[in-house]
C-alpha cells in the first residue's frame, strides 16, 4: 500500500500473512504515527517491520524501532531510536534543530553520504549515540554553525560511541559554514572512541573574504582587536557573506559620502552668485535663472519693434537686491566599493551689490540650504543644515566679462546608521560641524549670433571641505570616531549660453538655455579617516565618488515684471558617469 500527502484512511486495513510493504510517496509533506498500526490477533497479528527504506524526500522520525533503517537518498531527521542505521548516499541530520539520534546496532555512513551537524556557540551540537559499530568510510561531514559568539576553540561530541569498539574509517570531507573557524575531527576523543569535532580559529585574516577596498580596510582593523573583544567575536563567527555584510555595516561610509555631496552641492551657491554677476554686468536680463544677462537682448528687442519694457533699467543702479531659490534631487551611483547615495536639496541665496565703476559691481551674499543624504544599502542617512556668507565682484574688461567670488558655508551634520549583520545590531548617531570654502571665477564673451544673444564661457572653482572631529553615540561596540574628513575638489567648466526675446501680452519674455561640460579633479573620491571608539584602532574609508565629467543643462524663462523687477524659473540638470541630478531654480531681482 502506498500513501501520498493528504491521503486519509477511514476504517481498518487488514493485511495478509507474510511480508507487506507500506510506502509513502508523492510531493508534499505529511505525518504518519506508527502507533496506529494495531497489534491484531492470532495469525493476522502485526509482528514487526523488517526494514525501513528512505529513497527520496525528507523523513523526520521521532519514534523508536528495532528494525533496520536504510537511507538510499533524501534526508532523515529527528530524534528517533533505530536498530541498524545505514545511509547510502542520502543525508543524515539529527534533530529538527539541535538534537540527538540513537542507534542500537550498526551505524554506517557510506561514501557519498552527508552527515549534517548543527552546532552553536554554547558548545551544543547534533549527535548520534551508537550502541554498536561505527563505520564512516568516505562520508562527508557538513557543519552548520548557528550565529553566536564562539570561543577561539570549541569541542563537540558528534558521535557518542559505546566503549566496546573503535570507529572504522573517517570522513572524506569536512566543511563548515563559518569563514574563520576551521573544523577538525578526531575519532578517538571523548571517552576514547568518540568522534569529536573542534572549531578553531584559522590562520586566514578577515580581509581574505573581503571584496572591496572599504571591506578590507575595516577587516584589517578588526584583525588587530583583542581576540576576546565582543565585536571581534561577532565577526569571527560569520560565514563569508555574513562577514562582508559586517564589514560594510561597520564602515561608517556615510561620513565620507556626505562630504562628497557637500562638495557637489556647492555649485548651486556658485551658480547663484555668478548668475547675479552675469545679470549685473549687462543692462538686460537673460539666458537663465541665474544665467548670463546681456545688454544685447534689450537692443534686439527694440530693434524688432517690441514696445514692452526692458527686462531691467538700462542704466546701472546704485543698489540691487536679488534672491535665488533652488531645489534638487540627485542620485550618486555606487562604484562597487561605496554604495549608492540619494540626495535631496533645497535652499536659497540672497545678496545685495553696488556699482563700484561704470561696468563693475561688488556685493555680499548669504544663504541657507537643507539636504538629506540616504545610503540605503548601508542603512545610513545624514541631514545637513548649511548657512552661507561671501562676497563677489564682476564687470566688463573690453569685450570680455569677468566674474568671481568666494563663499564660506557652515554645515551642521546629523548622521544615523543601523549597524546590522547576522547576530548583531546597534544604532549609531553623530552630530558634528563641517566648513565648505570655495573660490570661483569665470570669463565670458557676450555676443550675438543668428538673432540670438549667445555667450561662450569658461570657469574654474576650487572647493574645500573641512570636517570637525566627532564621535558616534549608540551601542558601545560599533561606535566610530572621525579624525580627518577633509576634501579638496577642483572644477573646470566650458559652455555656451543662448537666449532670445519674445513679447506676450505686453510682457517681455526671454527663453534661454545653457549647456556646459564640467570636469572635476583632485579629490573626486571622498575619503575619511575613522577609528573604532572602543579600541582606538583606525582605518580609512571611501565614499561614493563624484562624476569626473558631466554635462550641465539649464533651460527656462525670464519675465519682466516692471522697469526694475524681474523673475525667472528654470530647470537644471547634471548628467555624468554615475551621477544624475535634477532640479529647479527660481530668481527674483529688484533694482533700486
């Protein structure tokens, strides 16, 4: 008779004399209680099973039998008691987690058989108690280690052999799921003839399983920890993949990445100031919200017969107030070492300037911004609040426009990261300050071409990030100290701006576009020097890199709201290798 999962017997099954076969087959899971086999009466009485055979699937046995049990394939689990137990090519896995089987007879693991043993850090393990002979010739021992803080060396009795005979043969292969604890086996341990497994620290360093520079740097630092340190033990007892997860989680990569985003975000302040200087160096509004403003546009508008007012007064005013607002959403793709970061940014820059000659103006600018940086793969984030102050100067030198300035930003950074890997969790937070200093300049050549105002331009900027020392607070083991998070980045820019004028309902409108190539150099990959606060052992880490080469796009509309008032709105984008940043910018200018 053959039973399949979900099969039900209603009533009794009467077997004849002799030997009968009860089989379990099909796909699925089921349970059968041997106690339901009645003893019967007289010649129809159930005597015993002559043999159990498992040919496939998985069998969990928790009962007791004196019949011989043969496994030809599949897996046998549980805490049952057997007569003879022979495994020919299947898998024997005592317990349903950690547990003990008993064999009251011959115990044989043939070649090709897998003996799967679970162990834990408390020194407990699966095992088989054998009251009979033991033959292990050619079998494989597979050690599955539970998470936990293992000692550098732990012994486990995995076959408790009776005292009457020695073990025959040995395991052909011994494997372990742990990366840094190597399994060894003796066959005369315990009371003299037991099979004893020992897990002992191997000679491999932690970096041997790392796949990135950041992982290896963290691993090398951990290798210097005392061997009794709880964090060291938490990493020691990992699989190779678990160890790599630990290295990434412990790296504090967010601290380097946020420094890189500060350098990249500096361009929004720089563009706002240069935009005002471009506007001030000519009598007309123009090419972008924060882009060049050319006198030729007004001349062109009047030449075309437009009666609307010029975008600003053609005469230089003694004082001008201006403001620029911006918002952006960027992705900084990981490079295989540091993980991808997402950044949201919003802010404004305002200023006031005055004429210092017929064609030159000087002014002061201030602003604020708020950014959020998320590194999801590292369960890390940072909130950045920045306040900016600086000065600028610009004007005409013959046919060329010269513009430049310097800005300083005070940044307050709050970081949070979850340090998560198998068997370990801590939440770490830090608050610290960083300064952003930048100087920048631009040379442009305003002209007209094909009925449009155009301006080729080139610029240079140098940005320096200087971060204060800090210490994380949270769990005691994974807390980090930052001791040197400085970054210096240079940017060169070459591009072209173009605009024209239109008239709608008595309002002069200037559509504009700007395209440029930006090249970043020097510290394009941000780095940080960190140390574990508990031991003082340091390591270097790298954040997500900036785009070395990228395209900058700006397109929008400017409107004349009055003789001395203008407003504008534009789209801005940065597209580079691994970096995509999309944003909007708005502008308001009032001359008085």
